[in-house]
């Protein structure tokens, strides 16, 4: 793979043109007001299925679907037909990955993920039946029914991320380590598709918490924190890219008034970023901002649930409706954690976002045919220098093209 200049990939050219951003090398290319959000008075009370807590979701059958023998046979038939036609992975869709019965179930999954509780677990696949490439085809084919567009997950254009421990490569990225992860969002993607090829020996539970419930509880107990979270003066680093950081809020609301968060502590706090940005003079968070950030973590934790993913589990998480994190974990010689992550988008169901965050989502999903994109079939496939660049990313605007 050819090396990529990261400074040219924070906003792809097509995104810069669409939003009338400047060119690199011609002075500041991001308008000062691009990410400014004028927070209207937020909803006084959030109701509905999205405002759940751990006290209301107490049984697995409230969010899990067990695949039947017929569903698994359909998947194998769809995989076989896809391979026989030699389709490109980037072109996978409902038509060329036909699931006549399971497809109807997945339509309801899409509705629940976008407009319901915000997450659904499919249980019953067997990754050991498939090769590395076939597992990616299966995960992509099923995900295409929830959201048909796939997002770029790195500046080098990878459409998939292998979440596993990579020893021998210097990286601070949480998804390549076994460290505990606080509640966060994955950049500005719509839906996270997470396929468990192998769970760890112990730990590693996925932690989920409703964004609506988190907002509601903060509004009731610390309403003074809401305008701080919605202020546009939060410094988010951009992982060695140009610009080095952007200012934008943590808290937003959709065009129809749904509150949601979009942030990661790793992009906000100095202790997470000194390994690569030490001495570059990024403005630190204020004491009030640190307090607000800690309140979000505390409230989200109080209302959260934990799910221990098994081999073959495929979970869909609405990245904006649900904050997610992870318990620390341990591998051994027999059990090593390995997940496949896709970022998917359903244009028909997608939330209507304010322009200040929509530009970041567009970076991930816009059609940029002049820039190649690809799938990593094995986590150790790429050249180590390319892999190290990917691991230092917080979830960026990358590239798109052919998977072959």
C-alpha cells in the first residue's frame, strides 16, 4: 500500500468542496464557525424507548435475537452466491446478499436500532465455519440490511477495524489494547456493527448506556452542566492531522429535538494524548469542563448495562443514541479477544443532524470514488507502519475505493 499523508485526510477533498472549506497549504481551511452550535432550549423531558436504564432492561430477550437453523442456512447460501459471482465487498447489498427470511428480521432490527432502544444483539453464528474473508463477508452482508453504506475508519481508507490486542507494535489506541474504556462515541458514525469472532478469556464486557437517559438525569440533577456540554469551546484533538484540533460541543440535539452526545475522552484529556502531541500547545480543558465530563461518565455508568459477547454474536449499536464502553479483559493461549467492527449508515432512517456534526458524518460515508478504500482481512496484514498510523487515529475521515 502506498504511504498516505495524514495531513491531507482529515477532510477529504469532496467534503471540503461540499462544505466550501479552504485548501491545504492556503492558510486555515476550517471556518471558525464550522462547528459552532447554537443550543436551543433542550427537551425538558425525554420519553420513549430510547430513554432506558439498566433497571428497565433486565432480561436478555429484551434486546437479543436467536438465529434459527433456517437463518443460518440462508446466510451460507448468500455467502456461496456472493463468492460465486466474485462481487466486490464494497458493493455488498440486499440484492447480492439475499436473505429472504432473515432479511425481514433485520429490517425490524434496523428500526429498533435507529428508533427504539438503540441496540440489538444477534446470537447464533459460528465464526469457526468460515475463513477470515468469509467472516467479513457475512458480517458485511448482515449489516447491509441494517444500514447499507459502510464508513471509512482510518485515514488510509480501511472500511473495517479488527478489535484485538496487538503486541509488539507501539500503539495507544484503546481498541488495540486490553484496557478499560470509558463511555464514548465512535467519531460521528451512525451504527456500530460489532461481530465477535472470539471472546477473551475473561472480562471485556460491552457497556451500554442510553444518551437520552444520561441527558435526562443530568438535566434533573445538574441543569447547569447542560450549557457547558453544549458549548462549542471543547478542544478535540485530531490524531496528528491538520488541523491538530477542532473546537466543537459534546452535546447536540437532532432537528426534531433528540439529545445526543458525540465525544471521546481520548480526544479531550491530556493524559491520553501526550504520547503524540506533547509540547504542541493544545489548550487544556477547564476545571468546569473536567467536572462536566466526569458527571457524564458517572451518570452513564449508573444507568448502564453490560453484555458479555460470545463467539458468533453480532451486535448493532446506535452510536448517537447509546454511549458505549468496555471492561478491561485478559487473553490467554486459548482465548484471545477478536472483534470485527463496521460503521454502517442507513440514509432513509438516519437522524437529521445539525450541520456542525453532519460534516463529520459525511466525511465517513460520502462517495469519494477517486480515493481507494479497502478491507483488512487479517489484523496483521498491513505494513506495520501503516497499521501504526491507523492505531493512532480516533476515528477519522478517510478514503474510499476498491476492496481488492
